[in-house]
C-alpha cells in the first residue's frame, strides 16, 4: 500500500476524523484512524463506537487498493508539523508505515484493518436532501440548551423531529428550552422523532458549513447519517423518550416586551458581574417603557441597569438565571427581541419579533 498526497488535501479530513477518536478507550484500535484506498480515492475513518466520520481525499493516481489503521493523534501531529505545501509519501511494509516528506521521515506502528469496528447500519426510514446551512442553523440556534451530564440521559442530546416539509430541533436541560424549525423538502406523511447524542451534535456541527451545498440526511430507527461529497457522518441515536416539549411552551402570556437586543445583551452582561456565582439570578422589574435589571450576591453587593423598552402593561417583577438570558441574546441576530410573560411565576418566551423560526423558554427563579 503506497500513495502520495499534498499536506493540505490530507490535513482537513484528518482533523475532522481525528476529532471523533477518543483518547481513553477500551479497544486499542479505537485510537487509530482507518485508511482505505479504492481506485484513486483515499478514505479516512474514525469512530468511538457511537459516532463515525469518514473523510474522502481524491488522489492524483490509482496506486492500488489497500487498507491499514495508524495512530490518529500521532498521524495528525506529523501532518501538522510538516511545512505547508509539502507532499506526503505514505508506504506500508511489514506492518509498519513510513511517512516521508522531503528529508523528514517517520515510522508508525499499525493495527490490522480487520480489527477496526464498523458502526452497524440499520434500515433508513426517512431520507431527504437539504442545504448544509439549514442544518447548521438548526444546531447553532439550539445546541447551547442541551444538558451536559444530566441523569435524564435523553436530555444530554437534541431532539430532531421530522415533520411533513419541515425539520424541527429542540434542546432542553430542564430549566430552559430552545426550539428552531426550518422548511425542508421532506416527503413524509408522518412525523418522526429521534434524539442525537451530544457528541454527535457537536461533531456534525463541525462538519457543516454555511453554504448552499447539499447534505443528504438518512434517519433510521437507531442511526442517523449525513453525507456530502467530502465526508459521511454516522451517529447512533439515544434510546429514550424526549419530554413533550409542546407542553412547556408558555401559552396566554399577555405582557409583551420589545427591547433592543444589543442593549439587553450589554445590560445582562454588566449586571451578571455581581450576580450570585452559583445561582446566577437577576431580578427583572418591568414598568411602562422601562426594564430594570438588578443582581445581588451573598457579599451584599448590587448591580442595577435600566433599558428602555416598548411595554405598556402592569408592573411585574420576575427572577431569571442571567446566563440563560445571555445565551438567547447571543444566538439571535435580529435588532430587537420580543419577550412574552404572564406573571412572576410563569416561564418567559423569547423570540425575534418578525418571522421567527426560533423560540426560547426560560423558567423563572425565586430570588
């Protein structure tokens, strides 16, 4: 097995694939990346048994088919350390791999390709093609609300709900919820739900770009797959039932506040400096035309900021975790934010005022 490839062509797919590889693993082969040559195409595969990424590189010639696995991190470090524009020559002899470039030469240990695990493929129930930027937007708008290490393991992921001609994703950690819905050409009569694990969401987001290039999504009962010309991403799905998020969406809020997003973002950032480091609570005091944000901490310190808002209802006082409010102001890009409240004990609904494809729910805090 022998091939030559430019450093630039190899390094990007290798970085994407090596990102999945776990440092601490039970099987030694999982620390490796699988290299396979078929005709003039080199494919690189990395997996942690949950998520698998295959990157593809087109070679100038067809050097003959072959396959082997090499240590992922070392191989990536070698490619990074070589000078830009260099050609990497790769050859396998007696189960040792030689990587050469100019006067530099490395010899790496290998493990046989037949030890490399493949992520099993189930039947695909639903398939559709859409622009990469649509999926990227769905993830970017909601992923911050996923739980990190919740015992309710299904919250440590993201719900994908495929509906007729639209795709909705929802993330929640039990204290706040983020939801985004985009029109996508899906020929499916029924809606189907799937939960992507947290690592799968993060890796898929790294692979996608904000372009109009297409990505093909296949959703099965236990796996999801996303394929483009350059790579194929496969992830197991979380086996669990996502909570009924529709019940969490606040209904009947009659207090509607319109405020400038940048002003609110800065006011939240300033008051958060003196909020309680553990609970991060701030008090919002709402009166006609004005929102006052107050933070206190156990050292008896206080921060107060005021923002002019468009509001004509009754006075209202309600507490929230300021980090959750900041996260929403960070992902929205509209000029204004619409905040809908009912009373001091109900959740807040945050949206963009016009044509919003996203909705955010933040539960109140007792302060």
